């Protein structure tokens, strides 16, 4: 039994949608049976790849209703079975239940994140609380839990293999954490909390994207865009025209606090406008103000945790992560915060010296950081990031970089499938074959940004691997690369190339999955472990044989100059004070919110004051380096429960990643032996064993933090 309640969100410019919706438009019909509704039919395409060309918007609600009703019938049959509970008729039966509902939910949530429409957003708002209620009907089912308890009490006597034994234990744990042992009155309150929390998740995420689309920075004087490339200026003009401002230029906002043009815009006033527009999101009143949502959501999460027997939401969430305890996370963040801010202050001092040399007459501000850090980089290392982009053409990065690295490491190969339907014309589909030439997965690539797509980068599954269900994986990667004007090449930034390798690390985790039960498939691991394999995959981006294979000038085909590569490597610790501080500030905010008891949560008007006080208390309130996300647009932790009390996961996983990278470099580097070991001990195992057991199986020992400190330049100042 699999619940995918992390419904992705989105908002769009309605005028854009009227001409760009990729899937067939809705009609007045409402198919309600499997034979009439493609969402309810198992796909006949290879690997059960979705029939994107047959899906219509009006099919979602009927499909949800039918599949949810069918799942409840399946659950009732398990709970009320006359036969005594066994592993097969209870635990395995639960794993088989709800396949139709899971398929509908995956398709809707994935597509709602990539090609949303106003209609899909309305469906999302309607379904979020209904899905929460549906989930509670299963997880709070008393007779069903009694059968699970019966199997669990006899688990050591059943002769189960390790994965099956773990399934019994994790199934019981899931039900207990969902409230299965609560009294009836508390169950009633829990259901109310879950329903409202689900609604708030949807409201928050939709507000973020709607405001992002509506509040880009409109530029009337094109001379103020000095510093941007001609292609970037053309893209800004096209964006303004699409928004109804022909003749002007629009700088759209990305999810993060920082915005890409800040590194190159010469006009300081425009830089200030752009950053302030970014930082005001969700906190400036009006329809999309997220401060009331944050306050209410934090309070309800805290109340739910208390009802379930935990002191706060963070304690509830961390119980099933590898960190386990609040004190462990707090200690890690505190250990890193002081040296990170100290590094950021040194970086700021270097930039201030440059400003003074130029007789700028001002103190470095947050909107100056990216611009002057690039100047310092250029002066110190004799290059800036704009020199790299001509060597990072998007298709070459994908095929000759990301795919080539996977072939060298794992022996797998890729073939584009142009015969399969697409949900958007900008996507690509590849068949992935194993070392013996047998296809074992399909991989969807969706790298371009569009108004109907949520921000950021992510991996998701359309079909998850499971031997029990005889399923092989269909995996997708998503980025938000600005699409250049027609006829021009797509040249990626250094960060975008890094992101491409990172997300493909998640994809490998999903594609290599070789487990029996859906509960453990692919990336179904603790939140603070899931980033580990993807971060390790970033190392191949700059591995010499990989880099020279894909980093070629888009016009001449010449490989990236060795001298430029050396400059990139020499600069790898540059600006790490900023990067670490902005990330830690967001992580500290996440923990500060979720370590509150219900009565400690501020009202909506106190949200920003709480944020400021929390950063000051942690020593992370350095004005030139604002948090990577501020609370009102922190979708990781408020747009779903996914990363709530878990944003620390990136740095936690990086401890494992940095240690592993050092091990790989010392044990043969890029080789099939390394790839086979990584695949067999970790990537193929999903959640079928404890996460740290998988780490130890690969590395042969517990992790060390020193490689991370060295990577981020924190070792010299660590207290």
C-alpha cells in the first residue's frame, strides 16, 4: 500500500495557458469506469509508460473517486477477512491494495507540477483534504491494525526473509505514527488536523507560484539591463510581451531568495529592486500572503505531534530519519553555523575592499553580493562563470556528460524513444538498457522552465519498481532552465550542470531499484538520506574524462581549455561561506518553527519577527546573506510535509557524500568496479534495510565529518 500525498503544486499565466496546454483539453464528458478512463487502466505501453496523449482534465476527479472507493473495498476485505491474519493475507495484501488510486495520484500530482492549469489547481484544492480523509480511513482502521499487530507479534516465527520482516515492522510503524493506537475521540481530532493541514499545504504552494508569476520585476529602461547577455535581454523582452507589456522587459522570479541576474546586472538600483521583490514574496499582504498559512500550519503540525505523543513536530519527524534526535540536528547545525558565518564575513570584507577601491561609496548589501563576488572571483582566479557557459550546451551535457558518466560507471546505455507520447513537446524520453542490453527503465527529461511548471528541480516516478507488482521504473527529471529565443543554443550555467548531475543521481536511485515490495522502492528512504546518492553523482561533473567529453564549445567543438578547468577547480571553495550560510539559515528556520509547542507559535503578524529572532539566536543573522528561502516562500517545508523539519537533510547527506567521494577517489575512482559496488550495496536496495546499514555496506565503516568541513572550507575555523 503506497500513499503519495506529496501533491506537487503550480500556478500559471492564464493567457499563456490558452495557447500552450499540452494535454488534450477537457470536455463535458466524465468517464467513470476503468474501460472509459485511461487513468484507471494499466497502460499497454512499454514499462506501463503513461498514455499522456489520452489524458484529459475532466478525467481526474472521476478517476480519483472510483479508485479511492475501490481501495476502501480492498481494505475492508483485508480487515474483515474470516481467515486468521497472516503475512500474505494482511501485510502483502496491503502492499497490493490501492494500485489504481496510486496510479491516478502519481499522474495527477506529477503533471500538476509540470503543466498545471487553473482547472488542475481547483482539483488539487478539492482533493487535498479528501485524500487526507481517505488516508485516515485506512491508517486509523481498528480491525485492520489489529490484524497487523497479530502478524507483528508472531513475526519472528514466520520464517520471513529480511525484506519481508522489515515490511512487517515498517507497516506497523506507519500505522502507529499515523495514530492507529489513539482513542476514538483523539482519532476524530487527528482527522480534522490532517484535513486542514493538507488544505494549507496546497494553499501555500499555489500562493508561492501565483505570486512568483505575477510579481516579476518589470523594466522600462533597457539600458538598466546592462550586464545581461543579448539572449537574456531577448528572453526578458519575450517574457514581458507574454505578460501583456510589449516593448518592456520582465525579470521573472525563481523560487530561491537569490535571483540569477543579480550576478551580472550593473545597475545597483535594479539589483535592489529584484532582490527586494524576491524577499517580499508571501509577506506583503493581499491574496497570496502566506504569513497566515505559515502560522496556522505550524500550530496545527505542533498540535498533531502533541496528540501523537511527541513534544513537537520536529521530534515526530526526526524519529524515522537517520538523525533520530532533535539534539543531533541542532548540534550539527550549530557546529557548522559559526565557521560558515565567519567565512561569509571574510568574503564580504574582500568584496567591500573592492567596492572601496572602485570608490563605490556604499556598504555591501545583499543585492550586491552576487555581482561583486563574481568580480572578486574574476580578480582572484582570472575567470568568471560566464566563460564556462559556451562549453555547456544542454543536449551535450545530457548525452555526453550525464549519460556518458553513467555508462562509464555502471555500463548502462541510453536510446531516445520518439515513438512514445509526451505530456509536453519540450520533453524527451529515453530507454535505459542494462549491461547485457536488456531495457530495464524509461527516463523522461524535462529541463525547460515554463509558467505552468513549479520552480526548482526534482525527480519523480511515474512507475516505481516492484517485483511483487511486476513493475519496472519510469522515472523523470525536471529542471527550470530558461528557454532561449528560437534558433539559439541552450547554454547552461555551472550550477545548472551541477543540478543536472544531482537530479540524475536521484533518477539512478529510482531506476536501479531491485526490491520486492513497493514500500521500499527506489528513493523510499529517510529524508535525510535520500540526497546522499544524488550528491555523490555530482562528482562526475568535473571528473576529467567526463568533463572533457561533454564540455565542448557549442560553436567550434573545441574542448574546454585545461587552464580554465584548473581555474574552476582552484575556485571550488570560493564563496562557500555565502552558500553554506544561506543554506544553514533556511535549515535553522525550519527547525526553529518545528521545535515549537502549539502555544508558542506566533500569530500571522509575528511571522517575520519570529524569523528574524530565530536567525539572531542562532548567530546566522548576517544581513548581506539572507536565507536561501524565507518562511513565506519556503515550499520545501510548508508546501508539503516532505521536508518539514527536514531541510537539514542536504547538509546531513553531504556529510555522507563528501566522505564517500573521498573514498571513491582513493579506491579506483571512475570504474565499473566502483559502480557495481555502489549499485549492489546501496542504489538497488531502496528502503529495504536501515539507511546507515546501506552506507556501511558500501564504505565499510561509519561516516566522518572532516571531508565535508574540508570541502566547504570550514575545517580551519571549525570550533
